[in-house]
């Protein structure tokens, strides 16, 4: 008599285990594009970013977190936890050296040995959503829908106009897809608002689901071209007339007063150091009154664009509060690299003059072109040296915040060294999802290389990486090797701007990278050089040639891309032109005979 009820109970146990609510955390990963270290208010900036600031106040704020110096290598490591040299983004497609093209790890798309974070989370029972910039390949196998996202809307390329569907480079294309299929943008499109709207739409699509979600919100902001609605720009109409030197120093003062960075210098804008690092070539006082007014307006547009992004983040956070998901969501905010110094209108002035409106009154509006150049990028990266693309801290060290109620102590700050490859193992551990180790679902894949930050987040450790662990980075000839408090910088290109050999810094004592210790500690330099060479051999890194120049390569690759796309049309047009010329020549000869 007792056997049947007992059997029924045993049969019901598996069903009960499946119907229990999944209590694993939701995950919201937010990435800004080209945002400098000191741009958010929480990092000393004067730009209004209350939502980012609140995440910092209620979570953990990082002051020593590093990414790649350009976007697609960062995003490849963010999505996989593996060095970009393994998964297809060993260099950015736009500046890929000739000797790297076609090599394993340099495919310019996520290759078949990459298994992505959204794939692992989806297979572990997460709902997976994405809205924003992808830049990890446009072949069908590499698009977001094929890389683990169940719903996605994505800009496939490196960037685009924020008001309409057009790329910002002469030979570029701008392609948006939703769930892998090309789409047209709505008439009221503005990138930051659109991506927030789409993510909220996806998050709202399964209101009764017990599955946790992984949501990836990847803004175009604040990548050039800089665009923002007038109401945002006008808030900063009078904010930047003092110039970038004043803003850079003011941000440094706030950073040190807030305790985010130690104070190791009186000034970060003057002295021989400032001249050495090239700031004298863009001195604010050397500009005419008209040039200063124009440049101040460009920075106002940038600030407005950053605030519009923050408002968009706020709307997503408000949705999470309204849905009851906020307290069980790990929220990460970060930038993909340092601020951009390039002035494209100096490289291709005719193209931008013919294609875009550059009148001061119209900057930021639809049809306009605005980019803020070296001076304001120098302020955005305060107090660090250099810019996007560089192995110095101005290219690699970015704002990063992690927010998770009940796990992360509110108001926590850390100066622990962290790297972008650490994100994936952290999220997998939180999601109780095993990381693949060489194989996944019958195919060979790369093993995750990063280190989980969970002990740090829980207050169980003050470090992420062991003091003797070497973390190696390379991109387009720029090299950085971190070990403990030390950082080695080397370059095969022009990233060191005239300095030769290797530079060694103690980042704890010298976060501004002013004091080169290489001559005083040759043994440490040799040790870190050896770590780099071991990394090259172990991961199949293809180094750029010694005469490599990123901008020359960009132009060469752009010409090749343009010819590949339009070569047949140009050839046909040339043949038609030759025929027309020939026809006209024969017609003139006939008339002369008559």
C-alpha cells in the first residue's frame, strides 16, 4: 500500500526541481564607446551622468581596470574571456597589417574556436538579449544571433551616424540587423534612445518567465560623429570656454579629492612632461577666438551625447526597478577604450566638407559632423597620458563599475588591477555555469584566460591577479605587460611618440606614467620582456612589421575595401566612358570628312 505513493513521490522529484524558480542573478552589461576615464561624474567629470554615478555610489568603482586600446579587440575579449589574438580580432579589421591578413586569430570576425559568453549563458538557461554596436564580424556565423543572443538588434560595423544609416568613413558601410536580418531604421532614430528602447522591448517580451536574463547594451555613444539633441547640447553651451587644460586639471583635482586616484603631481597640464607628451601642439591659447568658440561647441556636443546616453541607461534601470528585477541584477558599466584623439576632417577634409554640415550652429544635429580632437581627448583621459590606440593608460585604463545589491558593498572602491578578460569568468561563476576548457559541445574551443573577480566583489580578497602573474596585451605594435604594481610599455610603431626601447612604470607610486624605471631595474624589464615573448609563442601572435603605420594601413585597407565593393562598377563605368570618348572621336572625324 505504501509503495505506490512513494513511487509517485520519487517520480515527482525531478519535476519539482525543474519548476523551482531560478534564483541566479540577471546580468546587464553596459558598454560606452570611446569614453575617457574622467568623463563620468563619478570619475571627476563635469558631465551630468547621475545614473552612472548612482551605480558607482551603490556598487564597486574600479580605478585600475584595463581593456584593449581599440573597440573590436576589447569586445572580442569581453564576449569570450580569451585574448583577442586567439578568437579572430588580433588586430582591428580597419588597421590590419598586410602580414596579419588571413592568419589564424586575425580573421576579423569571431572565429569557429570562440565560444561566447551569451552562448554559454543561453545554453545554461538564461534569456539573452543585445542592443547596440557589435563590430565582431558580419558573416552569418559571427552575427549576434549566431553567437548566443536570442533577440538582438545590432550595428555590425565599427560605428555610424547617430541619426541615420550611414557610416562615418569614406569607404565604410553601416548595417543594422535584428535577429540576423537587415532592417531599416525608424524615422525618429537616435542611437542611444533606440538601443535603450529595443532592450526594454526585449526584456518585456517574457514577463512571466522564471529564467534569468543576460542583457548587453552596447552604445555608439560617445564615438564620433558626436551627435545629441539640442536640449542636451545647450546645457553645456557655456561649460567649455576655458579650454581643455583647465578641464583636465579640474578633473584631476576632483579625482584626487574624491580619493579615486592618489595625488602624485600638482599639475597634469604644464611642465616639461606636458610638452613631451605633445600637448603644446594643441595649446588652447594658440587658438583664435573663433576657433575656441567652435572647439568649445564641439565639446558641448560630446557632453550632451554622454548625458543622453546616461539618460538612456536610466530608462533601462527604471524598467528593472518597475519589473522587480533590479535587486537581483548584476549591472556592469564600462568603456571599451580611452578617448579618441583622431581628427578625421584633417585626414579627408574634402569628403567631410561635401558630405556633412560643419557649421557651428548645427553641430550635433542630423546631417552634421562633430569630433572634438586631441585637446578634448587629452582632457577626457585626465590624468593619464595618450589616447585610444596607445599602450599607455590613456588608451587602456577606463571607468568600470559593478553593481549588485547584497553581494557588493555599496560605495566600495578598488585599485586592484583588472583586465577585460576577467569579465567572462566572473559572470560564469555568478551564473553557476562551467567555463569550457578546450572543448564545447563536441568542438575544440579556446580555454578562458581571465580570472574571476568574485572574491574581490564579495570582499574576500583585495586582488584579482596574483602579484607574480604577468598579464600581456598587444595591439598594432603597442605592447603592455602588467605584473603586480609594475607595467612594461613597448612599441613597434609610433605609439611611444619618439621614445625607443622599453619603459617601466610602478603604477602604484606613479599612476601617471611619468617616471621611467627601465634603466634602474633592468632585471625586471628582462623578465617582463620574456613574458611577452612567451605570450607571442604560446598564442600565435603575428607582430606588425617594424615600419607599420596605423594610419597608412587604414588608408590602404580602405582603398582595398572600396575597390572590392565597387571595382566592377568602376570598371564598367570606365569602359562606358572609353566607348563614349571613342564614339565622340569617330563622330568628329565623320563631321570633318563631310
